[in-house]
C-alpha cells in the first residue's frame, strides 16, 4: 500500500477516538466512531485473501449496524428533547439502544460473535488495533453517560462477557482467538465496575492496553498464530521464554504483577457496594481465564514440541528480530503494581 495512503489511514484511525473523547455532542461522537470504522477497513483487506475479505465484511456489517442503532437513538433523542446530548429526561429505551450499539462495537457478549472470527482472519498488527485502540471510543461514550445507564442491564452484559471470555478461550489453539476471548473477558470487568466507579473502568482499560500490546509484540516477532508455533520461540529468541510468561501472568491478574491491580480494585469496589455474589462469580471465571494463559505459558517455556523439521536445531542467531520497545513495555506491563497507592488516590 502507498505510504501516503497508509499515513492518511493511520491518522484517521488516530483522530477518530480523539474526536469522540473530546466531544460532548453525540453527533460528533458518532462521527469519530465512523472515522475509525471506515479507516480500518483498508487495513483489514490489505492481504487480499478470502479470509481477510470475510473478516472485513463481518467487521463492517457488525459495526455499521451498531452505528445505525446509535444514530437512530441520537436522532430520536434530538426529536424528543431538542438536544444533541443525553439527559435525565431521555427515554430509557434510547439509552438501552445506545448501550446495545456500543456493546456491539466493543464486542461485549452476547454481541461478541464477530470478534474472534474477525481477529482470526486478519494480521496480528491489525488485530492489535481492533483489540486496543478501537475499544477506546465506545468505552469513553459509556463513561460519559454512566449515570444514565441501567445498572442491571450493564451488569448482565458484564457477567455474560466474563463467562463467555472464560469459557470461549479454553479450547482454543489459535493465539489470535485466545487474545480475542481475553479481550471479551476484560471488557466484562470494565462494564461490571462502570455503574459504580467509571474511573476504575478507565484504569482497567489502560492496564489492559499496556499488557496486551507487549503480548501482541511477542506474537508478531515470529508471526506466532498457534500454540505450536509459539512453543518454538525458546529456540528462535530465548529471551521470549522469560518475557512471555511474565506478560501472560500479568494478563491473568496474578499478584504481584501489574494486571492484578485492576482486578484488586474492581473486587474491592464491588464488595463496598454489596455485590458479593457478582464478585464471587467474576473471581471464579478469572481462574478459567488464567487456565488458558497457563496453557500458553506451558507451551512457551516448559515443553519442547515434537517436530519433524530442523527447527529445533535452529541457531539462536538465525533471523533474530529485536524490538527495542518490548523490554520497556514488558516492565511497564508487569512491574507497576507498587504505583497502586498513587493510582487509587
């Protein structure tokens, strides 16, 4: 693809969520969402194979449907109140329509079916954009209107997402689908705390992004798209044997790593609001998430998979790729738990 075209596409993807986050006008928020949607389609079909075309089609149809539902709610709200913002007087049906539309854009269960399939059919670097940057704009809208949301509906979506993300990722052998189901589970944790404390939802999103980026960078180092291929990293890049388990344990929320912080704060806040059963269910499902992270850790650093090729005899100096940002991002994604008192305050 032309370099100028790529610059324009990435700039549009960058500016879409920025416009959405910085605006209080619902029409401008919707415009920011559409900019992100239309700009990322060329990246999805850049490979020009049936798999990527199918993924781009699924992504476009799902996202455009969600956009139309949201636009309908915005127009009906303007017709009712004469305002381009949601107010306390806004019809509850319009708020629920917007919640459904944004849930579709976030890939929240039960509107999640497109996310694993789309992530599986596209390159790793584009999957990283969809699972991180594209989540910012819809979640920022939910954070701005959190006082108007129906807490019961939000918590139902959250629990469904946590259950779906936990059970869906258990039998997967494709790393991209595992990361997609991980994203669904993390979105559930963000929605669960949203009606009580949106600041913690924002912290959840931030830590999810800074732990997901280095994990994708590890996968992109040698284009590891399956568990079998990631098991060969020990020979191609031995340092990955140390880095990958740390990042995965942080994603799973094990103390004393960074990923433990959002789960710790979320559970504490939910218990303060007497959500004992909800918290127990979420914690149990987090163990299932940890199970499939542990499978990846086991494959990466504790086994040598049988192979008929000479890949096990590959020299450590052959085809080495080194990303100078990976050590820094690994430290940020695993060692920032001591900053929790400052973040909480």
